[in-house]
């Protein structure tokens, strides 16, 4: 009927009359029909914005394409396979999120909640033409009177939490990168510098306010059947508008680091020493973290990657020589070290707000995570040589990194594996080739993916495992649900049953989705 009206008026009336009638018809259609994704190109975004605005609190904001606010909100760490949004809505109170979801559901419009914008998984790119719910204004930190918990807004970033708690003599587990959110990593479990003491980010959760797929805003805790899923697969079940988490008195205010730069001929010595003197079959001292990466620096070595290696120690002003001496004896190109406090860790390790990982320069970043128990030294040599050859042969990939994270583990392993959806508590190491490049032709992307997958496959084969364990917060998107959420049949069955109960229509299916078919 709508198409017939357009043809009729276009053919039989003057152009200006036809234009007026067309405008009326479109406006009428937008008011009377569901503004589904297919109608975004017809219905004025201003109409949808006006309808949304009437539902929201006075402090909420709406940004349309072309505005600076829209650009800021949709700017992502990785630009490939990014979601496409027609409108950004910025809630200012928790109930705004519920109203946005209810409206979007009524109009059959897809939506995605975004806080830090650092998720690089390809599955988010399946959202094309929807609403971004930017949680930027939900950034509060409220410490309870008893000093044992704090309520964090759904969009709060790690640095905000660290600084606010530290000023009150408190701390909690959050991600090591200052610019990432608490809940982005936390809903996938969430590794952090303090996990050896207290467990994962999600292990700190006491209760949360969550907007479900129905649009209902509910408070849940361990008495809810959904609670289990929110600690490891939470992206699939709702939008967390705030979370109450455990916090702790600062017991060890001092921290220190020692750093080393090694050339590639030290691969075997370095990772053998990490295995023997630090990792110790998963019994790394609770006050020690080790962290390393391959990187290219042509001004130092134009042909081969270098290796940056950190030892972080809690409770000291200088890293204990018992941990550093073996690495100093390997003959590093350079060493460094300093003492300070916990808030200094991101700056020391290149993860502060002004460091490269917190910038969004329009690059493609693809990660290929794999959890391991120990370093296979022959495999470390092989992946180093592959990384060196590929970045030399394809200079566009020269800015890539290969990350090796060795957190302390006592707090993570102290919690039984079946108590949350996070499946891989027994793993000791988190590794991730991170291949980065400026957007280019398909051949470049294919080369990047081939490199990352090949590096991961070498490590996987050397591990002797049949199962590939992939940290969901670093996931590429090519992995399986078992890679993300565990191979146990009971885990998969429990997640699918909860998905069927709480999100049968798959409203939350853009980040490492749990499928029902």
C-alpha cells in the first residue's frame, strides 16, 4: 500500500505536491508502523530520538550520526567488524536503560550496551543499524558505610575505581588497563593484578542491577539462578546497570617493578627461567606477577622483534633480587625498575590512559587468545620465529604484539570451578597474539588472521591438549562456544537453559553469543 501511494502521487501530481505527500506518507508510516531495522533508512532518526527522549530522564542524551557526541561514543579500539549504529543513547540513571530496551523491543530495533569500547570480537559486527546504549554516565563509585563493599555504575572505568577506592584506603580487583571498564571484562570473568589475593573481577560481585531482555530492571544476587551465568558469560543475559562488589583494606601499599628488554636469542633462557623460578607449575608466589610481550622496535633491531619482560611485586619498594637475578644473568639489552604504589602499575606496564593500548587511532586489532599451563620452550622459539618472519615480510603488521600474561593464581583457584560460568580456573597462563594494522585490502586482513591463527595453533599443538581454552574477553570470534565457556556438557546445557529462559529471542547475542539452535 505504501509503495502504491508513492507511485500514484509521483505519476499524477506536480513534483512539489508529490514531495509533500511523500514526506507525509513516510512520517505517517513511521508513526504507525514498527520502526524495525529495515525502516531506519526511511524513518527520520529525529522521530525515533524524540520518542526515546520522552521516555528518558532529563540528564540522558541522544546523539545522531554526524555529531561529535556520536563520533566519540562509537569510536572503538578496533575498527574491523565494528557494529553499526544509527543512534546513540546515553542513559543518566539506571532506569533509562530499561526504557531504552523496552522501546527498542517494541520497535524491533537491535541494541548493544557499550562502556569502554575495547571489545574486538568479530561477532559484534553482526549488529548493523541499531541503538548503542553508551553507559558513559553511569560511572559512580559509592562505598558502603561498613567499608566492605562498593556500588559501581555500569559504565565505570578501571582508573576511576582505583583512584576513588585508593583515596579511601581501599582497593578491589579490576582490569590492569586504566581505560577499560569494570564490567566489560568482569562479565567474562575478568583477570586483574589483585586476582592472586581475591580472585577474578566477577568473584567480587555481591549483587547487581540488570536490565533483562524483557526490559525489566531487576536486582539479583547469589539466590538467583542467573547469578551463576553472570560470572563468565554475562554478556549474553542482560545489561548490568550497576554492581555491588567486595572491596578490601589496602594491606600492602608498596609495589615495585623490574623490567628487562631481551633480544630474540634469549627466548629459551627467558621462558625457561619463567617456568622454573616464577610460574612453578602454577604456584607462582601470590605477591608476584610476570608479564611479557614480543614487539618490533626497528631503531634497536630492524630485523628481529625484541622481548619486553616485567616482574611486578606487591609489598616491597624494590623487587626482591631472588626473582630478578636469574633474568639479569641472561644478559638483557636494558633493565629498569622503580617502586611506588598500586595505582602506578598501569603506567609501569604501558597500560595507562595516555599509553598506546588506551588510544583509538583507527587501527584493526585482532587477538587470538589461548590459556596454557606452562611454556613449551620449543613452541616459544617457533612462534617467535614465525612472528619475526611475518612482521618482516609484511611491514604493515609491524606494530603487532604477542602478549604473555602470568598473574598470580591463588585467589582464582581457591574458588571451585563449578561456582560460576567462568570455565578455566585451573589454567596458569593467558597468551594472546595481538595483530594490528591500518585498515587495508582484504589480502592484508587475511594475512593477519592467518598469522594469528597459526601462532595460536602452534601453542595449542605443543600443549598436548585436545581442548582449546580461549579467554572470552580477548576472543576473536572464530572460536566455538566450548572454547569460550568450557567443554563440560553440563556447562553448555546450563548456559543454554538459562538463555532459553531469560533471552529466548536472542536480544543479547552480539558478544560471544550462546546459541539456541
